[in-house]
């Protein structure tokens, strides 16, 4: 019982805390991720300012933040018992991740589907969103000594630049695990 209360309290605090960070971001202080015009939600995802500004007065009050946090808590509390257990939290997180993946895959297909058939061929994937050989572009960017190949040192330098570009957030997001995101 105490554990459930602790988990629900921490979840409510986390949800409310993201709204506070988001308010700063929506007022021109780029904050996490540099997004403007919205409010930061869980894990850096943007929520429309209008979603929290329920009275549409162009301002977000503490009451609106609390109401929004309560609504988000309610959405995760699948059985309505006033607590979020691990299974509910996992189901909520999985639903959010699935929605993000669906949005991203749709955008990727829209950007790279040269023949508008709703699918990506290997050629379209190779071309990437800028129509050309994305691997050649990546190689030319990363191959600092211009020997036609990317050395381990060049890859590590690219990862370090990416981490620095992301404000130190690149580590663990490819920087340490061989999945660098310096490509297109």
C-alpha cells in the first residue's frame, strides 16, 4: 500500500514538474530540446500550449497545470483506483511510445517516398529525405582525412560532436553503443 502511494505521488510530481519546465520553454526559454510554442511533457515530448491553457487566455496558471497533470494521471490510472501500478505505468508508456513511433514512421515515409506508393524501397531508404546517396553524404561528413573510409577515431569524433550538439545528451543515445546518430 505504501509503495503504491509513493509511486502515485512520484508520478504526480513528475507530471506536474514537466509542466513547469514546459512553461519556461513556451515563454521563449528553449529549455530541453529547444522547442518553442509548446509545453514539454514526459521525456521531452511537446504538448500543445493550448492543451494546457484550457481557458484560452494565452497564459497557463498553476490551476491549469494541476488540472492537466491530474488528467494525465487519470489517463494512466486505467482501473480508476487512484493509484498507478507498474502494469498501468508500463501500458501507458507503451501506448505513448507506440503513438510516437507511428507518427515518426508516417513522417519518414512522407519525406522519403519518392514514388508516392506509401512504401519505402531500398533505393528510397538509401536516398534518404534529401534524394541522393545518404551514405555518400555521411561518409563525406565523417571522413575527415578523406581516405574514403570512416576510421574508429573519426566515428568517435563524430559521436563527441553529436553529444556536444545535443548539449551532452548524446551519450547513451548512440554515443556509447555504436548507434551514433550523426547520419541523415
